[in-house]
């Protein structure tokens, strides 16, 4: 009798131990347990720690309550100003209602990922390129709102959405680089022009102040020389006042005597011809001299006297000589083309004896 009781007690204890091992569950601190009893949701959500379920009847699903960091794959899209871009982002979310995360959606992670991709493409199409590059805070807020609206029914709360990178085509990058370079060049030129304007005003004021004291110009010149000499250069550039050069030029023109008309030559004395002498040789021919006293009154210009032949030449063209020889003009009939006709009877006869006699009397010699 006692032995049977001991066996029954051992059997009960063994069954209870097996049941306890089958029903015992441990929920971690960052998790919550959702119990489905015979397929229906149990009202109580199991807190962290040790908990028991009915084996074979209850089914416990653990839901992670930590913030999940999920990268959103890069999405290709066209902005509102027709620029093709490639944008990727990252999303931070957490589960706030474990029962809705288990019951309302099959896989809340996959659902949030797909919703983030579609929302990112939508936000790309509604934005300009400048907004994607400069105004990302506003886009992040809009993207977070678009994802958080359907995620509320899934028991998921979107904590933050950030756009990581915006990839542009190479042609667009070069265009933007040229635009930025041109803008900086424009600003540099404006600053340089403003500096030149201010410097010109200051120089005008300095010049006006120095004009009242001529000694200030000399002092400024000496300061410039000292500044150049301090560099230890081999060449020293000394600026010379232009006013001093003009003064010397006027003084030199005032000292030179003006030549009087007919000085050094008597009035009745003719001009001597100028003789050109070649280097290392006898004097060349005398050059003709213009004699203004001998002039053709009809021509109205001076004549030229040759010192060798003592002939007078003028710059007027000579008259054409009459055409000689028989022809139509001899009979009083003008030639139609102005060229006299050729007459073979006018040519002298060829005498070979005369030519041979000349050859004998004066033989050919080589000089």
C-alpha cells in the first residue's frame, strides 16, 4: 500500500515537472509576450520575466520593443524639375502596441520597409533638386509623416527618418560645379571692382592733398625708392616725373636758334651739286640739283639742271614724236589702230662683202 502511494506521488511529481517545463516561458526586459489561446488573442500581454502558459493550448509570441534601425534601399526618381536622382534613406521605428503588431500586420518590419520605399519615391517626385540638396529637414519631416500615418494602425511608431545621400548624374555635377564657379567668379569680380573704386577715391583724395604741397610728391618718390631698395634687387627702377621732362624739352627748344632764310649763301650764287662718294672708290656722278630760279612758267613747277650736261629737265611729260615711215598717214588717211603699217622696201639691203670686209679690217678680239 505504501509502495503504491510512493509510486503515485513520484508519477504526479514527474508529470507536474514535465508540465511546468512545458508551460514555463521567460520574457526578456525589452520584449513583450502576446498569448494566443486556441487561436484567439488573450487580453493580457505578458510582461518581462517568468510566465506560464497552458501547453498545447496557448501560444506565446514575443515582440521586440527596441528601436529598430532599418536602411531604405536607394530609389531612382525624377524630381519636379526633371532631374534624375538616386536617393537612399534610413528609418528609425519601434513597436508601441505588441498586440496590434502581431494581429494587424503579418510582418511589420517588411511592411514598414515597403512603405518607406514608396514614400521616398513620392517625396522625390514632389520636390525640386535644390530642396533635396539644401532643405532636407523639411523633406525628412514630410517623409516621416507619410510613413507614420499607416504605421499607427500596425502598432508601430516612426521615430525618425533621415535622407542619407542624393546621387546625381555626372553631367549634372559638372553643370553645378560650373555654376558655382561662375557665381564665385562673379562675386570675386564685384569685390575687386568695389576695392578698385574705393582705392581710386582714396588716391584722388591723396592726389588732391599732395597737389597743395609739391614737396609731398618728392617725399613720396623717396619713400618708393626706399621700399624698392629694401628688397635687395639688382635692378632699381627710379620713376621720373613727366613734368620735369616736359620742362627740359621746352627749355631745349627755346635755346636752339631758328635758321634764317638764305643764311650762309649769297642770293646770286647758284646751289652746288651734291657729290656722292662711294666708300673706297672715286666720287660718283654728281646728283642733279633743283634750281628754283629756272622754271617753266607754263608748267608751273621747278626744273632740274644736270650739272654734267647743263640741261634743264622738268616734271612735265614730253610730247609724242610723229610717226615716220610710209603708211596711210602719209597720204592723209589715219591708221585705224594707231600703229603704222610695215613696209619691207624701207629696210636696207644686206651686203655680205661689206660685212666680210669689216670683219677682215677689224678682227674680233677678247677683252
